C-alpha cells in the first residue's frame, strides 16, 4: 500500500560467513516475507500479499473524522522474471474505510525486458516496459509526494506513494555507462484518489474520504440560507482518456554514481475544474453551480545526481513544472468564470543523504525548498496551497530484534511551520502475522488567513493499532 521501499545495502563483513544483511522495508505494516523461488528453467517467480485491519481511535480525540476511524487494506504483488530478463510485474493496493469507500491503486502492471545493469564493458543493452510503469527519474517527486512526474496512490497524505503512468518505456544502455530512456503514451489515467461522491441527479457533492474536502452544501448571504445545487458537466470519456504524454531522460550510471536529466510533456495528474453560479430567480432559495472538468498540460523537467557506496547514499535533485495557461475543456466557460483551478509554475530543489548502520539501522535526512513564487488568491475557493515550501525530513528505521522493528518519520516546514509526525512499532507475532502500534499526527495553522495546505486536515490524526496477515 505504501510504496516507499527502503532496503539496507550494507556490504558483507569478511569476519562473517555468508553474511546477508536483513532487508528492512520502510512500510513495516506490510513487510514482504515471500522469497523468490527459482524453477528448473531459472524462472524467478514471486507472489506475496497482505491483508490488514486498522483502528485509529486508540488516543483521545483521534480518528474522529468520517473515513479515518478504521480501515482494511489488501495488497498484492506478483513478479515473474527469467534469466533473459523478460519480466512481468503486477503491484496492486486497495483500501476500504469506515464510510464504505473503496479505494484502489494499480501502482505498476507491465510486461517487459530489463536492460542490463552489470556495468561491464562487454556489450550494450536495450530494455522496454509496456503497461503501467513508475518512472524513477526524480528523487524529489518520490520523496515529497509532489505528483508532477508519476501519479500518487494518495490513500492518505502521510504516505502518498507513487503510481505509474500508462504507456511504453524504452531504455538503451551503452557499455560505457551512458543511457537514454524514452516514454510515450496516448492514454491518460489521472489520479483516482482521493475522490468525491458526485450525485448528478441530486446535484450534491459529498466526501467519504478524510483527505478530500467536499464543497459546502449551503450558503448564507444577507441572513438567508440557500441550498447549493452542483451541475457537473461530465466531458466525453475519450476527451479525457485519449491525451498524449511523451518524454525521456539521458544520463550516466556506474556502480556508485548516477547523473540524469529528464523532460516530459504530459497532462497534470489531477483533473482541473472551473465553476460558475447563478441564483434561482424564483424565491432566491437555491444557487445553481455549474462545474466543468478539464485538463491542464504541463512541461515537467529536472535532474538528479546520486552517489552510493557501502551503505551510504547522497543525492541532489531538481524538479520544475510549467503548466500551460490553456484549459483543455470548455475554454470559453473557463475564461468567463473566476472560480477555477489555476495551475502555477512550481520549481523545487532538494538534497538528501542516508546511511545504514550495523545491518539493522538506517537513518535518512532530506531537505526541499520551493524556488518558485506563490501568490494566494483569497477570493477563489479552488485555490491550492503548496504542499511544501522549505522543509526538512528525518526518517529512522530499525530492527531491534528478529521480532521487533520501528519507524520514525518527521517532516517540518520551516516556512509555514507545518509538521507531520509518524511513528510505528511492529511485533512479528508469527511468521505470517504482524501486530503494529503507532501514530500519525499533523501540526498546522488554523483555517483562515494563515491557512496552509495541511490546515484543512488537522483532524486527520490517528493513534492506531493494526494487525497484518501476510501470505
């Protein structure tokens, strides 16, 4: 469910025989135990899954929001790969919450052939992936959940995760370490989470998702309360689905070092909307609001430098998103109304480092800074705040014993003073069952003049207990 895999890669110590450091996954709630099995034909096959139940109300006044009280998760992963590099991958996550909202995400689902990364001087290599593929071109997009390059899983905003784009990825690797990758698609699948419940007949928009805030159902003006009727003008499905994405990356990679730059022309991962209203001339007791969905195209480019050696990793990364001014939808309607999504340029730079200690501990430090300007539009309810401005992140994971492990993750925005705290301790009750206790806490300003991205979600705290069955 939480696609944030961090694994130790500490070299073997000569004083130990056949020492293989334990792999620690950042998501202890669904740590995989199924091992890849080899057939007589050197075919690697792996299937693993987990089912989890979680309650978020172990602490006073936590887990009170609808959809954030308790939940169930199902995760499935399948891998098939032969010695020639031919590969099939399916990675699926789903969740149902206490409001009976079913969420799902196909993070990856593709067939392909891996390009060799042996970093030898023997031959060149070509690979491809066809289907739903995560592009690993931007550390910032991965670490901070900006959702500019890849989609996000977005079951919750503490762990937005990554979800791939649908298309064809081709990779060429030269024997010198130079590489080039190209991606092309004519199928656009926007982020599906978080979602709202739209009743076209009743004219209502409601939410069963704690991370999706529904628009108001009524409005009060001059002492009179009026019902708001939402008329959502759905576009033809082909106008949404059949939109192109194209891009590529070039760089150099060897055993320890990576340098890469990329460019993508693609739709924004979220569908935008424009809205206009008119008051019912008879009785003035109803307000009709017309909503038009549409798509913004954007140019996304960036780069990254990374160095890895003996359990130590350091990186620097840059990410820039430049949306088009044009709205791919009912343009005349969009231009006529003042209530609409307005995509802004976003530019970020960041650095980070990680170190694994003693085969069982890993600490990670990350920093990101928004370099682009942001001006708040106070009279636009569709105005969107930046998720992060200037923030630091501390992440620590540890395996205290074969049965006990812990995770601590803290994010702090120096500019807006937003804080996210996550902690979890896992006890391996048996080979197949984990018991987990932890908390997720948000610190942010009150909604109002100083509202930030995280302000509307201050009540989404959780002090939870969780049981996970792995198969």
